[in-house]
C-alpha cells in the first residue's frame, strides 16, 4: 500500500525488516509471532512446531509465493485488507496484538481492529495466541486459486467426550470487515458428534456483504451460508460433506 | 539517495529516489532481464531472488534491498553455461513470447531449492505468483519436472554443454 503513495517528499525511511521483530517464539503457553515475520516464514515455523494449523494453512495459501515471501504479519494486522487470509484464523484463536508508541500495551486483536484510536501513532510489534487442540476448517472463497478471496471462513471446534465444548466461527470480508458468528457458535455448543446437524445453519447468522467483483452482495451472502454448512459438516463429521 | 547493491555477485553504487522500487532501480541501471509487468505484484515478471528468497521487485522498496544479495535470471547462468532450470525451459519448449520466462525460471529455481522433487500441487503453488500471457503452463510445468530430474541427477543439462544446478 505504501508503494502506491507519492513518497517524493519524504526525507528518510526506517526499514522495519531490519528491526529484529521477526520470528515465532514460545512464551510459556503462548506463541508470539513477530511483526516482520513474513507469511512464508510464519507458515513454515508454525508447521514445523505443529502449532495453530488453521493459521499455518491460511498463511501457506495466501496470495502467491513471491508475495507470501514479502507480506508481513504486522503489516497485515495494521492494514487489515478485506481479502486478508491472516485475520480470520488470528481472530478465531483469540489473539492479542502487542503495541508500542502512543499506546504501549497488549490488547485483544478484536479491540485493535474495532478501535481506530488504538491504531493512531502505534507500531504493531507482534501478536500472540494460545493454541489448543482445535479441530480446524478454513475456506477462502476465490474464483481461481491465485485470486484475492471474496471472504474467508475459519471454524475452530474444541471437542471433549464426543461433544462440541467450544466453537469459534469467523468470517472475514463482509461489510464490517469481519464477523464472529456467535449465533452458530451458541447453537452448536454441546452438539454431539456424528448426529445430524440442525438445518438452516447457513441462514442463521447475521452478515452483510457489499457488491464486489466476485459477485453481488446477495450472492456472497448465499454462498457464505453454503460454505458455513459445508464447513460445519466437514468439521463435526456427520458424514455428508466431510 | 545513494546505495550500494549486490546484483549477481557484482557490487554497484546507484543513485535513486527514496520511494523508488527495486524494479525501477534495476531496470534504470541496465538490469533489463527483470521485466516490468503489472507493477502490482500479480504477474511475477519482475521476480528476483532477494537473499535467495523469491520476491516481486515491484513490491520492494529499493532502499530495503541495499547491501543484500540480489539474483536475477542472468545470475543463474548464461548462454554458454545455462543452469539446469534454464536449459530445461529451452528443452521443454517452455518459452513462447519469453516475457514471463525470467520470472518463471527464478520461481522454478526457488521452488527446487526448497523442494527438489516437487509434486504437481507443489509446482502449481511454487509458480502461483507467475503469470504466462501465452498460457503455456503445460510446458512450463514440464520444464519444472525436467529441471528437477536433472538437478537430482547432478545438474546435467541434457544438452551439449555443461551447466550448473
């Protein structure tokens, strides 16, 4: 995005890639991803240690190879483009953002993206999250594989004794940029695996889209519902689409 | 501003605007095998290896590439001593208009460095940032498989001359 601006009047630049804010590290039970870690580096590091498979998968298929080698976690959090493959999994994991500058503290990612004041005069130094034994399902709605996604869907399910203990469902790319589908999460709390999913889940969440090159707002809403049902079916394994 | 660049093992001191992209600085200084395509990071024609990592030079500020090793397709080999990847593109007929070829060659080189024996899926993923306007993808994928075989066999080009991996 910076590349598209007129920088002819600037007097100097700070190259953040040389600030040492790169890499994945473990801090107790949490994982910390440095702001200048590229998508490729993050996907590789997460895969190596078997952490956050939804995030690892999403970053590994985002954009295209040369861009994954360049796009950073911090830049993507700060700019949060509609087509982000990073934000869905991060929001679903309940991540926190580490800030320096005018506001020097760690805040929930959800607060960071919904509170403009937190983004003024601050530098994202990284993000952290706790990993749990989630069942994961991730979908990017694209016309062709190298396309920007119209939206992404992240579903995480924590299963105990063959029942859904906790479900997290996040859609990124809607009119409000992202939506936590709490209606779905609550409807399926305690759901016993292997049984028939309740009907009409694809219509049971409140998400609005804008008109996009990928399709009309109505089309995107309809197709999002279809993918939510397919994803839940695959994730909770009642057999139909898994 | 001025900066020192290392391109294909050679050092150069170049003057450029602070907001200039690496693509612009390379081409303004005669490194024209790096092609200018979309300038938006979609087509991969301007691909280079920055410290061995495949990037679109149109998406890199030149200032961030100073003092770092930049490799273009010319740095992998030349007419007299082509790399296995370059020779494989020739032998597989994977060059039509040729505009995407420098980027395709570099993407293939980067892929094979990481995955010496890539699957079809890995080939598609490794080259997903490079577009061929002639749509010659079948032969390009064939060239990647041929290069993979040759590199694993010790870098033999299969043609008349010797070549590096």
